[in-house]
C-alpha cells in the first residue's frame, strides 16, 4: 500500500526526513510544508499556513494523506497534534509528534524540571521565579556560586539561556528577562539552575505511546558560531555521530537512569506522545545529567542520526504513531557520520539572503548535501536563511567522515558563505 504523506517544516532536518521517506517503497505522494529547494527535488513543496488547522485538514482530506510528520517544535507546542486527535474526520491519519501538553517538556523549562524531579531523573538543582519575584530571584543570586545558569521558561529560539560568570551579569539578565520581558511571555518566568561542568551530547529516543522505545544513534552538535566553541549560540554549526567518548558503561547509565525513567514518566503522566524525545545531556565524570528535553528531532543532529539509522522510514513513522515500535526492523549503519553547516555571513545576527549557490554536485555515495535555508528562483538556487546547507558524509571514523564533509563543502560557494573549520575538534579522533 502506498502512503501519501505530509511533512511539516523547512530546514535541514526536514530535508533529511524527506530524503529518508522518499526512499521507502511505500511512498506515494510526499508533500512538505513549506519545505526548501532540497525537499522540492524529492517531494512537492506546498504553501499552506501551518497555523491554519482547518486548511491543513482540508489539504489532508483532498490529498488522502495517511501520515503526518511534524519536524519543528513550535507547531507541536501550538497544538497541531491535538487538532488531528480531536477531529473525527482525521482519526485515520497517523501523526508523528506529541500533543501540546507533552510538548511542554520543551515549551517550559520549569515543567520539564518538575517532570524530572518527579521521576528522579538526574538533572541540575534549580529554583524558579515568576515576574513578581524579581527581588527573590536577585537575592537568590547572592546566595549561590558562579557561574549562574539563567533560563527563560518558554521557547526563545535558542537564545533564552544565559550563563553568567559574575553577579552583575546574572542580575542584569534577571532584570531583562523578568522585568523588561526580553522574550515576552517566554521570559515572564525563569529557572536558575546549578552549573554542571562536563561534556554535552544528545540522545534521541523514538516513543510510540506504549512502553516501547528505540534509542537512535547518539550525536553531538556544535552550537557556537566561532571556532573553539566561542561566540554566540546558533541553531547548530555541525554534528557528529557516534559520540567517541561514549563507552558501553555510559550508554547503559543513560538508558537505565534517564531513558527508561523518561519513558515511564511520559506513560504515567498519560501524555499523548508518539514521536521523538531529544534528551540533551551533560556528562559529568561519566555520569549523565539531563540539561533539557526537546520534543522533536534536532537540527543538525538529524542530518547525522537518520543517515546512520537504517530502516523503512514510513514503517518507522507509522510504528511510532501506532504503538508498534517493537515490531520495527532496524540497524545502525556506517561507523560514523558528520555534518558541517554553511551559514550566511553575519549569522546568528543579521544576514542577507538571496545569494546564488553553486557547486553542489555530490562527489560519491558517501556524501549528501542537505538544504537548510534555500529556495529556487527561475531555476537558480538561492540562499534563504541563516543556516543554508548541511554537508553530511559517512566514514569509517569521525575524522574520515569530516574530511569528506569538508572536501564536499570546499566545492560549494555563495557570497559570504561561512562555516566552522573545527567540527569535532574537542574529541579524540582516530
Ligand atoms: N545546568 C547547566 N550547566 C551548564 N551548562 C548548561 C546548563 N544548562 C544549560 N547549559 C548550557 O546552555 C545551553 C542551552 O541550554 P538549554 O537548556 O539546552 O536551552 P535551549 O536549548 O532551550 O537554549 C546548553 O546546551 C548548555 O551548553
Ligand atoms: Mg538546548
């Protein structure tokens, strides 16, 4: 049976998802809303307002869609899955993603902290403060030691966390979050948490609404714009998989102390959660702590995780939506995969779009160029975002994959193209 599919999103993550879905023998018509130039080569991009649920419904019925996959967090937090669950005529459609309540695991830092503490999931100690508790929050800073980790409670597009080295910066941040509402509602509450010193990695888990779960290949991303992990945070400048420092003992700890309790917590709370749990981890002396949950796959991690996770992706997404992950056949392939992101000059601050992109011919089967912010205009390929392209490669080792990613990237260009030359720099690579 062929499936007609609607994928929501427009980044590199969604191009990687499109690439995987299109490989399935049972792929019928595949639509991406809104998609990018990369997805348009494999699927049909559609212009539809994804906040207009009624329009989505009409589209799905007209095109006999049987599977909807939601890439980014905002539509999830905004209740797209709740809508599909509530409409009688849409009950036959498999939907991948949690409902808005479960999405609070990403949409509210305090909600996530309460969940972790309820299910004894290791995480940094914390206190939360509301807008009318500014004085208490400032006084709390005087009681604790630097560095101070201050987080806006709500979604702030990756800009809502400040790590302050001195009390002055910490207090200034609290004032701009709570009093000046720097992120509007999202910063009308803050979480102040203990600073954990360690090394970060990400663990992705597929859940299907039962006790079943599949842990996908682990990955590490590089968030800062500058080499040596310096400068402001971005959406992500590169990623690698696997994580070279993860040994068997650590994998076991992650599964036992974090994954299992997270899945159990999701079930006990009765959340409607059929999708991906992205667990951001800090490894402190070989012990994993949860930094945060995201309720969807990561970008750019998907561009290294999905290439290494081999299965029929339509079966995979349908199994997630129907509680059948235990029946899915899957294997990890390739020793390593890496991705290096090319961004627009000026990103993550202001940058220009519309630059002509050339040189994307792929050298061999070990490489894939995923599009992040691109579009076509009269057959010309143009940049259309801060993050523009993701150069993914397979290799026998992280280093050999990285060499291929950089070689492929060196063939491409657009005006102002910027990238980090040191993805994977902090890890021992063979
Ligand atoms: N308790 C902590 N100790 C040390 N570093 C932290 C802590 N919490 C967050 N960070 C750092 O800040 C980054 C952003 O925090 P995170 O909770 O992931 O927020 P978001 O991704 O929503 O911006 C993390 O990737 C990590 O580098
Ligand atoms: Mg994060």
